[in-house]
C-alpha cells in the first residue's frame, strides 16, 4: 500500500517540483519491508453505574409575573431543603434553567392577549446512592416539584474501566491481524502505530431505568449495567 504511494510521488515529481520547494511535506513516510495492515477494533467492558443525574423542577402559573416567580421560589426552596435533608451535597445540586414566560389567549383577527405568566426553575441533581434516589424523588414531588427528567446513569470514575476497554481493543485488533496474516500466508511482525479514535465512558443509560409502576407505588431506579468502550486504529506489519 505504501510502496504504491511512493511510486505515485515519484511520477508526479517533475511537474510538482516548484510546489515541493515552497510547501515541503510534513507527513513522515514509514518505510515498510512487508505488508501493512490497518485494523479498527472496539474494546469493551461493563460496569454498574454508580451516578444518576436527574433534572427536577417547579413550574408555576399566576396572573402576574411577580406572583408566579414568588410562588415558584417558595416551592423550589422546599425542594432544595428536601434534597439537603436527604444528604445530597451542595456540589451535586446546580441550577439548570430559569425562565419566565407570558401565557397568551389567541383569537381570530385579534391580537393575542396575555392571560398570565409561567415561571419555571430546574435544578440538576446528582445522586451518588442510586438505590436511594427513587425515594428522594418521591419526596421532592411531595415538596412541590412537578417536573422531573432523567435519569442519566453514568460511572463516577471511569478511568480503570476505560483502560480495560483499551486492553481489550488491542487484544481484538491483534487477533484479527493474526487471522488476516494466516489467510495470506504471512505472520504478524509488529505493531507500527496505535491511534485512539473515541471512547464511551458509560454515559449512555439503559432504557426503562426510571419507572413508576403505579400511581401509588414508590419510584424505582434500576441501574443495570452499562458498556464502556474504546475504539482504536492499529497498524500492523506483516511478513
């Protein structure tokens, strides 16, 4: 593959000499005394998520903007107090969105009329004890939260899992290179280069993890397992 690329450069040299003088190549060429094989491999390991991120908020409506905001602030204060009583650290609570919007009544051939205002305030909450997060959400609803989204399940410290996935990717790449080498009557001499193309640290939650079975039931959050993956491009030299 590379020998063909070198031949093509040699043929093109006479008419591109001027360009070569002003813009020298910065891509080093690897002299291969065998066959070059490029393999893309994805390594994988699994973990049980230990971090759940949920957005909980309060939406209020009133005839005046001030009243909508005041009611919203009072109810959100109770929600934040409930989170702190449940042991959620302040560093795990962050404001995600605050909005105040007029509400309109529309009619034919007449301008829209403001009928009131809607205030909303949403906080992002990280639960480090997933097993307790469902009960905490139920408590938030009792304290005035009427908007909940999530959860996004993830791994708090994914470095060790990512390293396992990297090692698995190298193992898979080498196994595939050995397969190609045997089929071609060659052997794998060495790895020429390794490039990491992407990773997933387990941030994609499994579906149906957040569920409310019945209206009178407790909310349950099942962490399940999540995949941690790393994709590599590995170049081998076959002889």
